[in-house]
């Protein structure tokens, strides 16, 4: 089977987890002191990958629920996923001078990438159980939720991984990048956005942008063969929270939605 992170791409060193003024295009920047946020140009793809990869591998809350990957497959899968996000042209980064100190990876997500995607079997002998199990959970949740039908769109702006270097936490960069990402999505014609938040911290950040929780899945209640898949660890958090919003290309760019989960 092809890599699960790659399947997700097709179908918070602090990982926040999953700029309200000018539209971020070209050299347009949203500033935070001497730090600015802008779209990621192709020339900076490698710098963003170098920033975000160790953060994902070390600090993603759900990664601690499984044994450490010793084959390099987790890193390869993550690179495939991140490179796909970057090529969408919808990612933003935070720069301190010329150094990448934060990033938010986003992409368009089409209906057939979710509704038409096969759910990975639970007995599949995946080399890395993290990617397989995250993919299985997200595909299952979103096929049941079907936010495409609920919000009447064929494509979502999906806000993905949000990261900030430890040396730059506490400055509001995660929130600024999340807002910049949603503004960018709105300016590009997207009319709805979603985010899958693996921690309470990331759900809080996305909530401050105007997005609303539309579904919450407690990890202790998510089981396969009567076994909890994402076992409790000191950093796991309590639940997956799916956030959603409508977008428009005028202020305010983010419009809250009230959706009762169908699951």
C-alpha cells in the first residue's frame, strides 16, 4: 500500500497541532515585531522542511502513542506529505530576519479525496503504525461527517500542521500564521475551511481565528478491536477536534458555523 501520509496528501520545536490585514501574496508581509509572516516561495521549501520535520517527529502528540520509528519511514512519509502541501502554494512561514521560525502547511482538499478514499484496513502490516492509524481515524471521521455536503462545497481549504520554534513561542506567532493562512485561503476563492486539531492547544488557536468545533472524538473512546488506538501519554491530549468555518474574500474573512455533529 502507498504511504498513508501520501494518501492523506492526495485524498505543534513546539507543534501547535493540525494576519488579519493585507492579503499575503508575493512580498506582502504581516509583521510581529521584527518577525514577519508570508507565503512560502519555492526557494524556501527546503528551509521550511528543515524547520518542521524535527518538530513533527519529536513533538506531535500522537507520535508518542507508538514505538519510535527506526527505519526512517515516518520521516519519508512526512516529507512526502509536507512537500505536497508546499507545492499547493497555500503555505505560510514566519521569518526572523531570514531564518524560518514557524510554518503553517495548508492545502486544498477535494470531496473525492475524502469520500472516495478507501479506509486502510486495521490489520494492514504498515511499517509505521503512526501514519496508518492517523490516516484511518481521519478518513473514518470525515467520511461520516461529510462536511462537504453540510457546507455545500466541493473543496475545502485545509489548515494543516502549525509549528513554532521553541525560541519564539509566547509571541503569538501560531495565531498570526493561522489567521494569515485563512486569509490567504479566502483570497484564493475558498469558501470553507477545516482543521483537524490533535491537541487542545491547537483547537484553542484555531478557535481564536473564528473557526468553530464541529466534532470532538475522545481518544480513549476511539477503539479498534476493542482496544484504544492512541494510548494515553503525558503529551497526547484528550481528543481530536475538527474545526470548521466559512470563508469570504472581504473582512471578516472567517465566518463561524454552527454544525451539530452527525456522528
